[in-house]
C-alpha cells in the first residue's frame, strides 16, 4: 500500500516543483463562483488574447478563492525568479495592460498590485502576510484555496494531500476516532457538537451497513465558506470523508450539496473520479481491503434540509422534514435507518490534517473548549469583505476593524450579525468578545456556519430582524405550529411596526412569542428563528420603541415612517431633483423652490442624493417631524 | 394480515375489495412480498416484487410453470406432501413439459420472472394466494383452481394461518347464497340433493316430498327457457339481463319464458321484462344475516322502513308460500335461521342470538360452544388427503383471428358495483364514474387512430356496442378491458357464454373482438 | 412486557414499558390536549399542544416514551403557556365561523381551545393571518377547506397508513405549507379513492362531507356491497339513512370502509325505488296490490307445475339477499318439487 502511494506522491511533488521552477511565467486566476461572478472568465479570455497577440509564453491556471472578495478579480503572476505577486480588481483592460508592462517590460505595476504572496520582495508592494487583512488570519481549512488547481489531484497531493488517509489506513478505526476526540474538533455546522463523540457513537453502533454524509447544504444568506472549500479544495473533503468511512466502518458516503452550487458539483465530481483513478477512493483503497464509494446528492433548495434529519429524509427521497424528538440518534439510525455519520464540509476538511499532523497540532490553535480556527464570510457594510479564517478566540472587533478594515465609507458601526438567520445582532459593546461557539451563544447570537454581516448606522435594526425572520419563516418545513405560524405572527407584527402601525405591548408580545417558539419548536430552525428579533430587542430596544411610540425610524429606512421635503430657503430651483424623480412627484419652475408631492413620493431618496452639496435643500424627516441626518 | 408473501392472481383487489386492498398495501409497506399475475397493470402491480403480465386465458400455463420451477429446484415441502396429500408424483411428472421457457411462449411472461415468482412464493414462511374472477371466469376455471391448489399444497401453504388459497367473494352474500342451497345440486351447507338420507332429513323437517334429481344452472335455465322446457322463472334480487354472458341469448330467453317474476328494489333491466314485479326491502330495511368471503356470518339490522309497501324478501316468499298452500308461519328471521341451522351441521352452533352477543362467527361452527373456524384444512382436507390434480393448459374457447384481432377482458372498477343498481343511484359515486371508459393500449389506439375519450364500436361474434375509451398503459397491446357496470355499454353483449365444464362459469374474461372508431 | 413506575401529577403509577406519556395519561383518565395525535396512526408531533414536563424537560406527550422513575407534570405554567400560545397561533390562521361549520360541536380545535383557555383579550393582541383561502370542491362527495386546515397531517398519515394510497402529502414550505396532491391538482384528479377515511379523522372543518346531515340515531349492520363484509354503522334521521361510518368493533374492517361502503347509500332514498307491486296488463307494468300480485304469481306457479311438472319452474336466488331470504326461496321451490335453483355466484 505504502509503496504505491509513495510513488504517486513523489510524482505529484515532482510535477509541482517542476512548475515552481518553470521557465515561463505562471498566471493564476481566482475563478471560484465569486471570481467568475466578478468576471474572471472574461479576464482569462483577455489574458489568452494578450498572450497570443504578444507571443508571450505563459501558463494559465485556474485556482479557487483566496477569500479576498473585495479585490476580485484576483490575478497572481509568478515570473521565473520573481515572487508571486497578486493583483487586485482586474478587468480585461487592466490585465492586458499589466501583462504588457510586467511580462514584456518587467514593470511589476505596484499600483495594480495587492500584495506579494509568499517569500520574496518587490519594491512598492507589501507582503500579504504583513497586511492587516491577513496577519491575524490562520489558514487550515482554506490553506489550499487559491493556491492549488482544485481540478488537479496532484496539486493536492503535493501539499501533503492524502497523507492523512494513508496514515489512517494503517491504524485501527478506534485509534482514528481517538485522535479526532483528542483534537477536540467540534462540528462546524453551527452547533459545535464534539466530532469525536459523534464518530465514536457511530463506530460503536451496530450495523453491517453504515453511511457517511457530508452536509454541504449551505443555505444561510451571505454564507459561502463551504462552497469555497468544495470549489477550491475538493480533495480535502473527499479525503476527510474517506477517513471517516474507514474509522466508523462505512462503505458509502453522500455529499449533500446545494443544486445552486453547480461549480462545486462539477469540481467534486472531477475530484471523485481522480481519487478513484488513483485508487484513493473506491474498491480496495490502496490495497488496504477497505472500500469506500462517494455519491453526490443535489438538494432541491430547501434550507431546512440542512437540518440533519431532514437532510437524511431528503436523500431517502422524502419531503425533508426534521424528525421530532424523541427520535433515535442519526449515528444509530440515520439514513435508511442505518448508523450514519453526518458532518459539515469544514469538519471533514480538517480531518486529513488532524490525522496527518496529530491532535496536538490542532489543539495548539484556538482556545480551551474551542480548538482550531473559525471560517467566516465577512460581508455587509465593511471595507474588506471576503472569506477569512481566524483562530478561535480572536476578538470580534479585530475581525471587523483590522481584517475587515472597518465600516464602509467610514460610517458609524452599529451591529454585527452572526450565525445567519438563526443568529443574532451584537452591538459595539460586545466587540471585545472572543469569537467561539459558546461566547456568542451567551451573548444572544451564535457562530452558526459562519456568516458575519456588518451593519452601520444606516441600518434599521427592526428592518434587519424582519429580513432574517422573513427568510426563516419561508424556509420552515411547516410541520410544527410555533415555527410555521409563530414566525408568521412575529413577522406580521414587525411589518406593522415598520409601517408605523405598531401597538403598545408589541415588544413584550414579540418576546413572549419568541420565547415560546424557541421552547416548543421541533428543530433548530424553529428554535433559533426568533433570535434575530430577540437579540435586536435586547440590544436595540430604543429603535423598536421609536417605531412604535414616535412612529419614527431613526435609521431612516422604514419608508412609511420617513418623509422627504425641500427647504424653500435653500432650494435654488436647479431642477436636478425634479428631473431625476422616478414618479414625477417633484414640481417647481426654473429658479423657483421645488415642492415634493407626498402622495406621489415613493421615498426612494434619489432627490436627496442628487441635490448638489452646495444647496443641501432636500432633507429627510422621521417621527414627529424631527429632523435627522 | 401477517402473510409474508402474497400471490395475487386474477384479482384487482384494491378496486374490487378495497378494504382488503388497504391491508395488502399496508403489509407490503411493512415488508411483505407481493407477486401479481394479471393481464392488466393494476394498481397492485406497482407495489409488486414480481409482476407477471400474462396474456388473458393463460393462467393454467403460468401456474404450471411456477410449479415446474418449485419442483425442479427442490423448493417443495416434502413433509407436507407426504403427510397431507396424494397424487404429487403424477403431477410432478406431468408438469415437466411446462418449463419456464415453454410457459413464457404461451403467457408472454419472461421465463426469468416466472422463476423469480416461484422462488419467492416457495421461499415464503406464510404465502397467501388471493384470487377472484380472473381465475374462475374461464372455460378452464376449475382446472386453474386445481393448479393453484397444486402450487399451494406443494409448498405446504395450506391449513395454517395467514396462508392458503383465498378466493375473494365478489358479492356481499354470495357465500351465503351458496351456503343456503341457492344451487341446483345441494341443500344448505352443501348437502347433496341426490343423497337419500339428506333428502329424508329435509323432507321430514319441511313436510314435503323432494326431487332427487339435480336442477338446472343459470345458463342451462336460459337454454331450457329458449326451448320451452322452463315456463316460469322467479328472480329474486338478480339482474341476469345485464350480468349473463352473451346477453343477446339471455335476453331472448327472458323474453321467451312464459311468466317472469322479479323481486327487486329497483326496476332493473330484468324487472322491466317481468310479468310481475314485487318491491323488496333493501339491506338497511331488513334483518337477517350475510356471510362474507371468510365464511363469517354477520347480522344485518333494520335501520329504516322500506319505502311504500315494499317488503323484506322473506316476507314476500312466506306470503307467496301461504297462497300456494304451504303452512309457513315464521315470526321473523331469527326463526328462519334457527330452522336452517338445525338442518345444517356447519351452521348448527350459530344463532341470531349468539351473533348479536358475540359478533360474527365463521363456519364450520357445529355447536353453540364452538368458537368458529378462522381457517380451513388445518388437520385434514374435506376429502381427507389433499389431492393433486394434473392440469394441462387449454387455450380459451375463443381465440383472436384476423377478423377479431383483440382480446376483450372484463371486470369492475372501484366506484361501481356489479350492474350499478345501487351505485348509479348514489350521487357522489356516480359523478366519479358516470360512463364506461373501455381501456385501450396506446399501441392499439395509435394503430386505429383512436384518441383518449373517443367513442369506438366494439364487435364480437355475438353482438356489438359503442363505448368511450380511455387510452392507458394499464392494458398491453392487443387487450381491451371493460367493466359490466354500465347499461349504456353492456359488455356482456360481446362476451362468450362458453362455460367451464365443471363449475358452469362462462368465460367472461376472454373473447375476441374488433374495434373501430365511431366518427360522429 | 415489563412495567415501570412513573409519577404523574404527584401520583405514583405503574405502566407498561414502551407506552408513551400520552397513552399512560389517557389510561388514567388524564386529559392532555392534542391536535395532531390520532390513535389509529403513527405519531407526528407537529401541533406542539400535547407538551408536558417530563423530568424537568418539556416534551411532546404523544411521542415521548415513559421511563422508569419518570416524573411527569401535565399542567405546569410553562407547559400551559406554550399550549395556549400554540393554539392561539392556530386560531389566528383559522376561519372561525364556527356556527356554520359542519364540524361545529364535533371539532377538536374547539375542544382544545376551550381547554387551554383561549380568551378574547389575548387573541386581540395577535394579528389575523389567513394564509390559504382555497376551497377544493372538485370531489363530488367531500370538500377541502384550507382556511380551516390546521396542517396536523392526520389526513396524510391516514391516506398513507390506512388506505395505503398516499394520494396527499405536505406541499410547499413555511407558512404556505399545505396538504397537496401530486402536482397540487384538485383532489378529484389525484390518486384519491374517495374512501373518506381522512374526512372521518379530520379534527376540524377542513375535510367535510358535502351536504352533511347529522343523524339522530345509529344502527349497526353490515355492508351490502362486496364480499369483504365490513361492519357499518348507519346514521338515521327520521326514516332516512343519512350517513355511514365504519364499525370500529367489527374485526373485519376495524372501522375502515371504501367509497361504496361509506358513501354508496343514496340509492336507499332514490325516487326510483319500487314502492308497490307491478303487474303487466296489456303489455304494460301497472301498479297492483300485494293481494293481486301474489295471488297471480301463486296461481301461475300452480298452473305451470300442474300442467308441465315442477321442472317447468326455475328460480334465481340472490347473492345480494340475506341467508334467510335465500333459504326460504330454495325451500319454496324445492317444496314445489324442483331443484332448478341457482344464482349468479359465478359472476
């Protein structure tokens, strides 16, 4: 077994090294879904064209997402003998310019560069490792993303890929489970259940047929951590699942992936084929006698199918509905009533490295109780949005202000929403909290699968709560009353509050309903659905009160509660607002003060935006005619 | 139901016996296996482990083929055969030519499916065979039942719970009508009229002299009416003008008979031809007993008065008897039942009073302290040892030919019951199946230019009718299916009245027809 | 079966292992409100109204099995509050025109609302949100009124577990979740067999028989259709049969029925029923008295027997009539000297 692998690995490393030593330049283009959405494919075409035109020889390689979404499209160039330079916000035009300047004329264009990646120095270009965006990050799960070609198993193997599996196959299943237990790895699906305990229970469960399932049904709005791993490093997931299969005695695994992730599906399929070709998956893996097959199951877009029992029902071909307690554990009676190990993408992706490098290596990162790293999709009103991986226990504020670069347009920070629709909003006063599973829950939010949305002063917290609640209530499976109708009732109340029809006692009613929904819902979806509302009431109660008592939206978001008007004194009658108003609500003659017809006005705010700074004649009011902003 | 395997042949159970259908579906969901043999892709076929879609009229061959596999693969129950049966060796020898491959040619069922079905049936712990008219309404009906019995006995699936051979009776009291001696050869409880002792018992009890010669079957009665031997026909609650095979012939007979009396709840097609019509009470308007398909005798109770001056059938008969000069003085149905039970050993332990107290009882129930008999033949067969009968495949009496290229087979649907005397007059039901929709395969429809909902003319050697069609994959190419529920498309105009030589059942399940589109 | 000790509302009791809390409570006569539980069916646990406290945790009584030493409280403040809120939530989404509802006074939601203590004051705090106002009237026998559907799934489980046809299932998501057929077609175009088992079990007015008439008394009998012999309970109003339900005590069908047994009784009251004897006069069937009709038949029978011998007579017994009727028919004709008796057993 070992011999076969040794030569495979040697060949992979040889090819990798050969490429590093390449005498022609290498161009890496971040072309995960995020890159493609920003135009990576057009950039690639432009590169190809430019190369052809100029006759420059270069090797183009598509890589996964390195996580710096704010800088997409990212193009890295490695010239022989030069460090790897990453260029940001590339367009077909700028990339053509860059190629000409750098490859033909040896001008590295520091103005277009983001950073140098890895060793070496280039004048005028900082090293990524020293940059605020990167220096507090620590990459374990994402270590290969953006660095290797995700469609090449050899690239993966050159990064110690499949070393964990080879090591595992030489161990007893219990030894593997013990390492996972000792690593204190907690499931990354959101709840943070100790993975070792799950594996152990599945190993001990009686049954000739067992299953391993990867939950890749990443459904939180704004979350794309799992997608990035699948698109950028699919073999890590496959290797992790195969190790799990060997450890618990399963011969079959399913990856339950959203059908909305077509690129992930393509890359996973390719990776599975490659792994089978190299006998790292399939029958009698590396002659060990252990066989493991992987199948991709595409979900039909139901958020609730991310819940483990609903996911299992969905694979069984039934309507995905979480099974109410009491029910047997999935580890004992899961898919087709057989013992089933179900973990998140990231959980499995950690495993190869934990096995390869040992439990102690893993526990050296993170905090007591929460080992390793956390991956977040940092979005919202933030300067540097993207995918980050940080050690557990990092201060929340550090993520936002250092890694994220602070609030967009230097506005005032208001809150950070974590944990997706199941999580909550934390105010400025909580930014000193360390980020881990338990602390966030105590503060009324949760880590969830890793969404992190930054909100600024222009965000209405009632409206935000309403947004997340709307999401969960539409995605509820509908079987239990509190989740199906309780969330609907809460939404109706929030709608009325935002429409200025809130009633005295509504805040207390929302809390009463929220608590009852949490206490009496069947599954995690219902049990966390009220979180966005309860946490905003907890930290931003004054905003709710302003909506109900003063009929005011302090953030000037709720359209029914705001009013635009033109100051007669300040208006010079330039007509810009009138010309731009989409509903012809503004009238006024040349050089005469203009007036807004409140009946026609849809409160889009265009008049406010277009009024020249030198006049500032348009103002927005809310509540009892209190001027604001 | 706790059988672990069901073999359903010639029975569209979920439509004709829906509540039994519920139990079968449930058993299958709970893990039981199912073999279905039917010319049509009936609903149960969708649940079947093996579906044997055989050509109409080839039941015997299929069953022989299964028995061939059971014997040649050594899947039979040696102990049961040795201790409980006789004649096995003859059958084992005769069956040799029915190899799955040979049977496949006759039935159109792939040989491998026949093997699979045989192995599944023989391998079961408790295998129950359910059949209905798809088995019996053939000229080979009796021998097909023998073939079923051979298969069940060879595998030891008789005389124990949740197994056996279970003909599902189609009508609420068809079992009772037979039990009560509504047959030309027997008194109650199948006591032969030819037996002097039995006759003597009845003569003493009834105070009359009885005829020792067996009477005529219904088909024979019609022939006798046509040639003038039967002058008067008394019909109680039957509608032969719609149910009999080769209706033209039956209707002529009913016309021909001198005096026709019909006792019914509606003016049926037969009553309309009668000289005297006597209005009867319906089931909810009278007392008495019905016997279900599992020989369970159950009380029915009067809930409402009969309309107008309509009377219970027994009251009409009693008054008629009195007018003829017989001194009948029954005070009620319980008394009638008591007299019958006193003359019928298998009913001797049953009385209305006991049924009222205990609920239904399954005969044989020879004494008042006997709990009834849920399943038969647990120790012995009626004749002692179970007899294997050699069965040879005989094709249906009428075969297709270039002029009549299609096979017509008949049955019921879920909504209607028999000729629809009751269901056509139940609003909600009638609305769901207001007219006949003859089932035609996509292939035949395409060939004949027929589309779903078209009206076609169907002709056989005996008659013709027009009906609307449903184009469906339920029937295979070459087969047309119709129900006998609708008087507007009376399928028995077309059917063949050739009968099984023993049971005298006409071959309603196979006749040759041609079909053409009716251009409106 | 082993017995275990549990304490329920302060009482120490013994119960069989494997029983649920709900079953134990019921056996002790303790009422636990529930909307989605049905004794004939598997448990669902969706209404969240049967919550009780067991060993300090809130659980659904219908699903939670008892454990030895378990301490159960069926009426804590928490439990009562949760039940109340969940019932209130259902009511916000429910057409509450109870008086004109066919299920009035026979409605599980009314019963449970009264028990949990719904008050107008509390209801006024909540918003009315009827999410589904569709009525499916496609089936000629029963209708589906979604404004009264509480999505308890009893009909879904009934169709799957009793009938086995699974014509309906949950459809759509979130508050739009409803009971749907394949392709969300009207029920008449689905696989539904109109057996009415779901209508029988629906706890509210969502599934009701069209033109339902409530009987004043009931009579136990046996179905007159196929040979299965299901036990029926006829509902009678005045002198008319107005309803049928399955006899749960009859071991043949345990209360289950098919479309014919449950809904095929209209014929009893059909205007075409024969009400008087008819005698053919001048080729036309004409109303006659019993005396006239029977005298004629008797005379004819004697005439044919005397002139042509008893075998000139023949009689058809009936697979539809009672044993007693058939016994007398064959007795009559055999007494007249013929065995020409048969019936359509072969059809």
